[in-house]
């Protein structure tokens, strides 16, 4: 079964709307609807948020390094 162009466009637009709503709920400071307006630069994130994001990245890198070290020890 093939979709006609209008149905396809509607499906794509509906999915994009779902994605925008999901992003808006995850990133409430991001205002998707006001993209066309010129706005003042967004304030920098609070230090706690920046620290948390860095901590997650650092933790992931540490997990990777630990896994690689373990593999190297086992498989030398």
C-alpha cells in the first residue's frame, strides 16, 4: 500500500510535531516556536547543570576506559 503525497506530508508533519513537543519537554529553555525572531543570547547554563553534564560525559569515558582495561587484561 502506497501513501499519496498529502497523507505522507501529514504523517511527516505529525511526527515532526511529536518530536518538537518531546524536545520542548526535555529542553524547556529552548523555544522552538520563536526561531524566526531575533532574540538576546540565551544566558549560560547554571554551573550545576554544566557540572552535571560534564560529570555524565566523564563517567561514560571512565566506564569505557575501565572496560577497555579489563578486556586488555583478559585478552592481553
